[in-house]
């Protein structure tokens, strides 16, 4: 439906500066209550638009989010402010719904100047939980540091914003509306949230062979999947895609997006997606997948909830990329991972003679490498996997990539992993199974998160570790626990120079690298909405065939204890145990 409404005129509203509108790893993420303060959201949206500079007038932007509480109000504000600032067109997902990968898809497909994503990703939603606003650039990826810094600088001195208070659009209806604003044309296109993304998935994957895998046939029973959208945005996408693949609704769980995610913490890991883990452990399933609130994270499980660590998932896909039609067409340009991600994919790159990159935490660091054609596949330990089909990580893509690979290899998830480790060795990184092994009050896993710590103590701890590891005599030091010895090869505060634009990112995490390829890493999270979250990552490499199938808990125990002693984490944080282990 198309409609034209009467001409309107913009107003300028005086505002006050809000401190702390600095986008973190992935946009501005705060409690809903913070965004609800008078002018708070308006200021940030105005700053995003102003940061577009010369590109602003007449530009097209995509708007949508994960359906969480406050999303629709934010869309209404963005429409009013964008119109007043001279934006030419907004493409808005119906009901304000667009997954993060869908936003990236639409920005690229329609060549827009960027998009505004309304999400706090995997953080809980609802009036007492979190909200977030993130800007993506014209390549479809999260804004890089130079853009987010520009936005932040504008918020520090903003005195007013422009708005048209009386535009009110029904975003629940697919429609196209044209309005004359201050004598300029302004269009709002409310689009189906799912179509463009599903079309892209059909082009990338071999739907026919996946469909065959998922159906009963004369020679084998159907490969049984259980997909859990955690009441986040992926529900409608999952429903459309998996119905097309012949999977019925009983295998698709929590597929209605809810404003508060039904009380779930929509983060697909062994702790927060326990329902899926239990259902797969006890049920007849061969495969399970869960996605986060905005659809960019994924967790992959095999039979009996065999857990595929995100680092292994990346490495296995890297080794089997040629089974996917998209990569048969584009070729494999290179692989990358974020620094704290276990180094499993590095070995695939070496074996294939492919380009390989290590970047700081944050999907935005992959964008430049993809844009210049150096990178096909990348991933992060934080349950992010994706490729250069878009510029965001992509949960459903990862799930379909696994199913395409399984269909091609004709093997179970477990056997794919075992065969992979036999060739490349294994980077023990995440607990399998979780939280079962207790030693001296410690629960053993491998990424330990200490959430909501006092920021000053967390900073002090990081400083003290840095001082220790930067002493020249630290290199070569032998660290022991439980009969295992690790020799320090290199230690630093990680910094990165982008090979494409030479921009620098410093202080990206404390790294202790050992002679045998094992690593300990400490980082402060960039996505928390209050206090500090300390992340401790343990990556222990083994290539002895006798160790490959061992319980990860046992293999990781010595290195975890070394890390806890060296950091004095318990003394600094006053915490005996982590908040979450993934
Ligand atoms: C977001 C980004 C990821 C990043 C993660 C790190 O999810 O999209 O690219 O890996 O944040 O979060 P952290 O809390 O560790 O800074
Ligand atoms: Zn997310």
C-alpha cells in the first residue's frame, strides 16, 4: 500500500548533554530506564545522523531491531528525527523487527548509507533490563571506531535536536508512505522482515540437499533437528526457512519474538540455553541450534548435546567450506578469528595455505578485510560465526552451514569433530559438559566471566597482571600446576593495526602465550551495561591422540589454576566463583 500525507515542518528542541553515550564493543547499550530519560534516545539518534556529515541529506537508512521492550518507541523516535534531519528514506522492518544479520543484508542489497539496529543483543529485555542502539555503515557492518568516536564526540556537546513531533506511522503494516518534510520528499518503506534474508540464504546454501537430509527417505531416517530461537528475533526467520526445509513446528522452539524474551537470557550458551541442552540430551535429536536475541550468535550441538565450541565450529566450517555453493562460486579468500578465540582455525589456514588474520574482539574488525576481498570466513569465541555474505555474524547462517556440511559429509556432528581433531589436534577451550567438575570450590570451565564487578578493582587487577607480565624475566618463566608445566613464550597487552586502513586498536586484552601453543587471556568486557565484567579465557592445545577425546575439564584444570593464581582474581574481585562459565 502507498500513501502520501500532508506536508509537515520540523522543530528544533533544546536538549542537555548526557555523559557516557560512548558506544561499546557493539553500540550504545544501557538499561531501558536510561534510554527512557527525557531526550536521551533523541540525543543519540541525532548524533548518529550528524555523524553522517555530507551523506545525511537525502540518504536511505535501514531501521529495525530484535523486538525487545522499548524497540517500537525507539523506531517512532527515529522516524521523527530522521525526517526532520533531511534523511530521504527509511526502510523499516514490519513491527520494528529485523535481525541484525537481516539489517546487514538489506543495507547491502539496497545499497543504503547504513542502518540503525535496536538491540542489546543477548542481554535480557523488558522494562527493567537492557536496550541498545547500534549504527551500521554502508558496507552493512557495525560502525568502526572512527565513526563511533565521532558519534560520541557529538553527544558531548549536543545542544539541540531536530524532530517532527506529529508524524505517527503504523509500523505493523507493510506499506510505503511519502511525506513532504520542510519542502523535501521523505519516504518510509515498511517491509516484510524476513524476505530479503531468506532469499540470500537460498542463494548461499544447497537447500535441496539440506532438505533431503532432514526428511525420512527409503535408505535412512530423517536427521532430526531441534532449533531454539530463545524468544528472540530469529523466530520468524527460522519458521520460514525450516518450514521450507520440511521441518515441522514441533522441532522449532520459542519462535515468537517477545519483548522480554519470556524472561530468558537470550544468549545461546550451555548456561542460558540449558533447555535446549536438556531436550537434546534426553531426546532423539541429531542436532541442535540456538540463537541470541538479535540473531547474530549461535550455539551448535550434536547428539546427546555434544557441544561444539565456537572455536571448533569455525575450524570445522573452515575445513569444509567447499561443500557450500556460495564458496564454490567465490573461492576461499582467507580466514580470521578474534584474539581470545581458540586457535583451532589457524591450523586449518596453515594446512590449506590460506590467508589468516587475528583481530581484536568485535565483529567490526573483520569488515575491512572482507571489503578488500581477503576474508571469507571468521568467528569469535563469543558464539559468533559468519562469512563475507554480509558484514555481521549470522546465527541462522551458521546453523545452515553446519547442516550443509553434514549433508555433504554424511557424518554425525560428533564424528566430524573427532575426525577434525585427528587431523589438526584439538584446542581445548570450553567445558564439555559444563559445571560438573569441582576442585577446591572451583567449578571448571574455560571462559570464566566475573560479571558486574567493581570497576576500580577490576582495573587494578588488570594493571597488576600487566605489570607482572611485562617484566622481562616473565618470558621463559615456567608455570606449573598438577604436574603440568607451561613455559611463557610471549606476553603483552594486545594491540592491532588494521592492514587495510592502518587504524590502531590498543589495550585489547592481556595475553600470555606459551611455547606449546596454549594461551591465557584476560579482558574486560565491552558490552556490559553496568560495572565491569572480567573475562578469563583458557586455550589449551593438545595433539596427542590419547588426549583428544579426554574430558575438557581435566585437560584445562592446570591452566585454569595457573591463571587464577597468577591474576589473584579472587583477592581482587572478592569472588570465589565466576558468574558464568561458557
Ligand atoms: C558483541 C560483538 C562481538 C563481540 C562481543 C564481545 O557480541 O558483536 O563481536 O565478540 O560483543 O563482547 P564482550 O562483552 O566480550 O566485549
Ligand atoms: Zn547478538
